């Protein structure tokens, strides 16, 4: 029996318009009425994702930054936070300067970058959160960041992901959340570990969890759940790790999975 549903946001729960569809809202509301817990597990900042949780009338914890931060929605209490080591952050910032890359620097749930580039405008328009241009990030460096993110063209993301994943093996979790985003986290940080920690806190076993995601940063989330679900719009490598492939985000795939595995009556979705 499913007791907890863990949902990625972008390209999973959200459509390409970055909104939650009526069908997805209705399915989640019905699951909540049955006593099922629903938690968002996203690469987004807390401030960029809490509005979606409140729109769904969720009241429990919210897992953000790909698992680096979990906070209670109601109280704002931080359940856990694991930022990057400062020296590794400095190393990545130097690398980005040499390669002339745009870097998002996340600290205390605020977004900083060097200057207002086209990449900065693209990211802030997609995430709907403000950012602050502070000049040289190495000079600015207020403390260890929760996450760093490079924004660049998709082809470069893929090639750099391969090389940097190898270079920082065991030191950083290097992952891809969207085609233009290469993300850097503390080595043991991922959505799957965060979900397991939350499940333990709630007394819910992995077998009682359904997790739904679409991208490479959702792989650990899908693997950690008793029922791992990939979106139809996910890359084939992500689908291959899932127990079930639901419809795309444009076809309300989250609702489809909830209807199939939670709201069914004698094998038939309501």
C-alpha cells in the first residue's frame, strides 16, 4: 500500500507552462483525503517551490536543492541541510571563470551570480525567483553554498557532465536536472537519500513510497522508492530505471500514476 508520494516539479508535476494542471491537482487532493502523504522533491530553491506546495495544500516537509535541504512548510524548521565544502566551491568557481561560464550560487536560499547575462535572465524567468548580481563570486563568497549550477547550451552540458563527474568522483554529486543545467552538490546529496531520511522520520518504508520524476537528478529518487515512476518525456536512461512509465507532463502523467496506483477501485482508476 502506498503511504507517501514523492513528486519532482519541473517537467513532472508542472506542465511546460510551469503550472499544475487541474487534473494533477484533483488527483493529489484525492490522495491527501485518503491520508496519503505527498512531498515535493525538487532541484529548485525552497523559495521557488513552496508556492507550489501551498497551492496543493501540502503541510509537511519540502525537499529542495536535489536533497541538500529539507524544510517544514508550516514552521519553516530546517530538517537537514548539507552544503558544498567551501574549498570545492572555490575550485568550481575558478573553473567557471576560466571557461567563461555562467554560475548560479545558492546561499541561505538566495540566488547570486556575477552579472546579468542572458543565462541569468533565462534562469530567473524559468524559476520565477529574483537573483542578485554581485560581481566576482570568489571575492563575494559569503560561505559554503547549498548548490552551484552552471547554465549553458545542452551539448556543452553533456560533455562537461561526463568530464566533471569523473574529475570530482567521490567529492561532489554532479548531475543534470534540465538540458541547460549542470548542478553540483555535496557528494552524498541526492533526492533518493533525502527521501529515505524523510521516510525514516515519518515511519514509512521504501516499499510504501511512490516516486515520480523525469530527469537524471531523479534517478536516485526513482531507485529509492518501492514504486519508481518515470514520465513519458523522460530520457530513455531514466525510463529504464523505473518500475512504470506514466504519461508525459503535458498529458497529466502524475495524475495518471496516482489514479492507477492509489485511487483505483478493484483495479480500475476512478
